[in-house]
C-alpha cells in the first residue's frame, strides 16, 4: 500500500488515487489526516504535479463532506486565494476547491453567495471544457446549485436544474440529485411526487448524504399531514446524521428543527 513515506518517492498518483477512493467510501477523517500530512512534506517545486495543493484540496473537501463547514470555509478562502490557476491542473484544483466552497456556504445558509460561486464555476468550466474532462465536476456543481436554489425558495428553478442533469449524474451523485429534486417538489407543495422521487434514491446513500433522503421524506409526509410517519422518518434521519456525520453538520440541526415541528414541541405549536 502506498504510504506517506513512499509518496516522497514520486508515487503521488497512486497516493491520491487511493485517497480519492477512501473519500468515496466515506472515510473522511482518515483522508483529511493523511492529506494534511502530505501537505507538510518538503516541497519540490520542479515537480510537474502540484501535490501539496492537491493534498490541501483533498483535506478541505473531506472536512466539508464530514460537516465541519464553518472552519473549512475559512481554510478554503485562504486556499483559493493562494492557488493561482497558472496551469490547467492548478485551475481544475482551484475549481474543485471552489465547488467545495459552494457546499460550505450553503451549509451556513449563505445561499446568495453560494449561487454566485456556483455560477462562476460553471462559466469557467464551460471555458475549459475543450481542454479538460470537466463533466463530473460540472454535474456535481449543478447538484450543489439545485440545493442552493431550494435554500433560496426558488423551487421551480431547482427542479429544472435537477431534472436537466439527472441523466448525466453517475453513481451516488445521481441518488443525491433525486433527493434534491424531491426537495424541490416538496417546496412547490407537490408532496406525493416528492415521495415518489425520493423512492428513486439509493437505500444507503453516501456518507456525506447521511440522513438526507429520510429528512426530505419527513418533510413531504409532514406536508401531507401524515405526522406519525413524518416523525418516524425524521427520527431515522436524525439518528443517521448523529451516527455518520460530524456533530456540527448543518443537516443535524435541520433534522432536530423538523422533529420539533412534527412533534409540536416548537414554540407556540
């Protein structure tokens, strides 16, 4: 197995491939720890690959997916400012970091800033599409944009973005996009359609989406007045969030707030 020691011996490609695979498995704490260790290795500026930048982008991305959005945002702002897009690889890394920034801003409910950032990324990806494989990052960013539009209560636009890109999404990203589409339908009062759509999400979502399908299910059920079922779903969502995400993850707070509404424990209900 590639280690930090062998990474010094020009095996950066293997190391980052392994770390990205671990990210896909939801091993965010391990990825962040190893990526931060890689970023502290002595720099060798003559290398063609920018391993220290890639390590920092991986570390901050893992922190965002884990749910530590507030502290990650400060680090992302610094990283993006320092990472000058002097070459195509550096430019792509900067765009990935900016896409992670969209998620962090959205998690902090800074939706207007998140929308501006997402649209800027999409414009730049369009400019370099003839030079680099941008499809995966573009679809991910569009998925983030759909969630941001839901946060802005622009549910019809969110639906259009989600529907328009479902056919392009692959693997876990497709399931998460189905859930975001369901949320946009719920926001329009189309609760039955939302429940149908949520049924197309994977039974076991990726770790970064823990609790998301059950939370949207609970929202739709609550919209239909099916409080008992909504309570069951939101409790399941809250358990999943508390078990798989960092305690500071915004979704955990959303689940608690919805549970209070569903059970009538919210002030004045």
